[in-house]
C-alpha cells in the first residue's frame, strides 16, 4: 500500500487524468446523476483530488471525501475552495481501516471509485467493500469503479501497438490473474475480468442494479473523438451511455461501473 500511496503522492496527476479521458468523466457523471437522489449524503471513498466530490457538492449533495493519498486530500481541499463549494469533511486514510476512521454510518450513497483496483488480494477487496457497505443506510446505493483486465490491451492498441511481440504474453496473463506489477506506466493494481464483478459484489450481500462499460466502444478511438465538435462529442456520449450495460461490449473498455444496493 505504501507503493500506491507514493505513486499518487508524487508521480501522478489524477486531477488532470479526467481531462485526458473525458469519456470516462462524462459517463461517470451521468451515472451519478441517474442513481443519486437530490440532496443526498455521499461518502466518496478513494475520492482522489475531488473531481467527483466537487461535482456532487456543486449539485447540492453533502459530500465527505476519503482518500489514501495525503497529496490528494490537500488538493481536494484547495480545489473545493477554489470552486467555492463546501465539502463536509476531508479524511486521509486506508479503506481497510474505514470503520475505525469514520464511525458515521448513515450515508445515502457511497462511491468506491479507486480502491477496487489497488487491492491485489480478493480478501482485501471484500473487506473494503464490507466497510463501505457498513457506512450506508439500509437500502443505500453504492457505486464501484473497476479497471478491466482488458484495459492493458486497449492501452497497447492506442499507445504501443508496434510492441505487440514484446507485450502479448503479459496481455494474455492479465486475463487470468489480473495483477499489474508496475507495468504499462502504472502502480501495483488489480484488473478484474468483467464476468467476475457480480460474483464479488454478491459475495458481500449487494443487490445489483446495473453494471456499465464506462468508455465502451469509445475506448480505443478516444483521441479521435476528442477532436470532434462539442455537439458531436456529446452525441457519442449519449450513444455510449445507452449501450453501456450491454455485456457484449464490456471487453472493449478500460473501466466499468457497478451500481448496487445495500
């Protein structure tokens, strides 16, 4: 976990990542708008520098941000202040210690958009999910982000296709073990097979509402889509959102979103 904290504290611009990947940002905001009721009390676990916390606060929700990285928590405070929005609290900590660090257990919604791809062992992922669920009111909503085991393949198609001979075996290995050891410019991570998402979430008692491909068919051609007019880009986002829950396209994307109920 120290390696992951160091990566985000020092090496990575998480705030700017969503500017570089606007499909993920726009689709995720649409999910938040669809499934979070007005004036909700929201816990953003793994909230990073606050992109989604600030967006939700701007839209009238009461948000608490929780993140492993001290740098991210500091950035979130600064970005919220600059945006003129009130975040209820900023908490620095490990999701595996969430119960002890945050006794509050009456959130309407918990976002878990980060921890599932930095916990390498299944038992840790289950512990993290249980602690997130513990923060929810009965019937509360949880929204979980996953990185797909197909994400490295998509990345290589976009950025490094000429090195397929060097990368092929490792790309195939992700489909079986999902574990990333500082490969492809990333830190230690776990990339899930989309077929296994519901197996994990049901094992901790969640009721599935929806599973969605975040980038969908736009993942490989995102740079081209970013060159379109705003109106054309918006229409592609609408199309991707309409087909996002179709299992057939889950293997084409880098991230997936799970929406469930306690």
